C-alpha cells in the first residue's frame, strides 16, 4: 500500500514484521549495506538515508563492510528527520578476526554507527579465518582453522554478555549449518534469535530453513536476488542466475515488475527476511513495495519452490584451512563438522 505521498514511498507501518522468540518485532525486509567492489561507502550511506525516507526501517550492517562509520551519520540524519530509534532495526556483525574480542568489536560498531545499542548482533562466520578485502578465492589465511566448537562457545559467551550489558537486544548467527547449530543450541544460555544465510530461489536450503523455524530462529536471507552484481571472483561457470529463471521471469511479466522483485516477494512470503542490496532508488523502492503489494499465488509459490538448484553462490573458499580442500568442507554437507 502506498502512503499519502504517492509513488514516493511505502508507509513503514504497512511493512509486515516477524516476531522473534523474545517477542520483539523485526521488519520483514531490510536493506543490505555491502557494496563489494561496486559501490562506495558514501553511496551506500546516501542510500540508507533515502531508503529510510521511502519506508525502510531495517538495515543490515557489518564491521567488515568497512562503511559503518559512514552509515552512523546517515542513521543520525534519519533520526533527525523524525524516525524514532525504536522504529529502526539495525543489525551488525562481529568479523572473524574478533572472535576473541567481541565486546570491543561491538563497542566499535556502536561508535561507528552512532548508536547506544544494536537490535541484532551476529557472529558473521563460524570460523575465525579471515582474508584481506577483494582477494581472489584462491587466497588462504595462513592461520586458518576448522570449526572448533569450544572456541565458538567462548565467542558466544561474549555475545551473551553484550545482551546482559544492554549493548545489543538480540544475538544471532550467520553462515551456520545444522550440526553447528545443534551444538550451539545445546550449550547456549541465550539461543540465537536469528540466523543469516544465503537464500534465493536457486538456493533455498529447505532442511536448514525448516530447522530454524522448528527452533524459533528467524531466517534472514542474504543475496535474495542471487547477488547478480557480485564480483567475477565470486562466480563459477556452474552458477545459475535467479533473475533469468523462466519461472521467475514469467511471474515478473504477469506482475509487470523486474524478476528481482519476484525473488524478494517469494522470500518474504515463504517466511524468511530478505535483505536485498541496492543504492538505486527505483530498485530499493521496488523491493520494499514487493512485500506490501499483491502476493504471489499458491501456484506461483509452488512453481518457485521447484526452481531450487542448490546453487550456493558465496561458497566461502577463502575460509578453508587445508590445501586443495573442497569448499563443501565448510558446509557440513554430510551432517559432520569437518576437521
Ligand atoms: N551474512 C553474510 O555473510 C552475508 C553475505 C553476503 C551478503 N550479506 C548481506 O546481504 C545483502 C544483499 O546481498 P547481495 O548484495 O549479495 O545480493 P542481492 O541483494 O541478491 O543483489 C543485489 C543486486 O541486485 C540488484 N537489484 C537490487 N534490487 C533490484 C531491483 N529492484 N531490480 C533489479 N535489480 C535489483 C542490484 O544490482 P545492480 O547494483 O547491478 O543494479 C544489486 O546490486 C548484502 O548487502 C549484505 O548486507 C550478508
């Protein structure tokens, strides 16, 4: 539904929200803020201000995106324009090289984002392995390690202190698998409120998705459009393109929208929270309108379910810890955590 300023935006009150296990409400769509090689921090900060003016209230940030110091002033401007802090939802993430230093990392993000608290703070990856920005997928961290649950528990315990200290309202995970979540749920005092993961029509992760719902963990779906503008280094010849899928294109034609909009509509209707990235007003407005507009039919939802190709795009090769190791080792494909 459009608000009174026709075609300029969406009334934020009309944007659906999802209820977390704590009872808090999180807007059912967020704006991604990772510009990769394509967009500068300044462009993204400007997009945050304008996206808020057209109705976005949820922003997905991370220390490693290198732009929180620019998004902070943007959020300040949004609040000066009259948006209340309690109506915003801001997520940030601790990067892999700060797993031993979570509190200081969170405090830095809070300073950069110019906030007193975060709505959600995530452990960005389950591995402490890192890489320089923009490196080739063949690059490896000389100190890389496999997933070590005792270490992750210590990181999670620091995450829990953030809640106790009021620095964050919710904590969550990202890029996790069922075996790793099994261990975390067994050991956590505060269970994750959300798990951020790659989710788009060609990569639906049905088992993990259902696991999260069963455990009252909200799935947040990154690369919801299939990350069509990701850099060449993140592409393989086998990758498929969601926005070119004949089913997605057919539905887009019926609705008179871009296929990207269909991907986002499907995501929200399925029950995950999409966090599409864009710095272009027509695009982020279209994706916001997607989730308040006419829903997909049941038949269309089924058709899109059938387009799944198990095509993981962000394979995470830079986090591998052995020579000549397949990227599948990061994702516990056979139910075992690889060492
Ligand atoms: N937790 C994690 O590990 C993790 C990993 C990856 C991403 N993320 C988060 O997820 C966010 C989104 O992921 P992503 O950027 O990889 O992929 P994405 O949202 O699937 O794709 C973004 C691209 O789609 C195009 N687009 C967006 N809206 C459109 C529209 N309405 N019509 C046509 N094209 C449209 C734009 O391409 P053009 O720019 O070419 O126009 C944009 O750059 C990131 O910004 C980040 O916040 C998290």
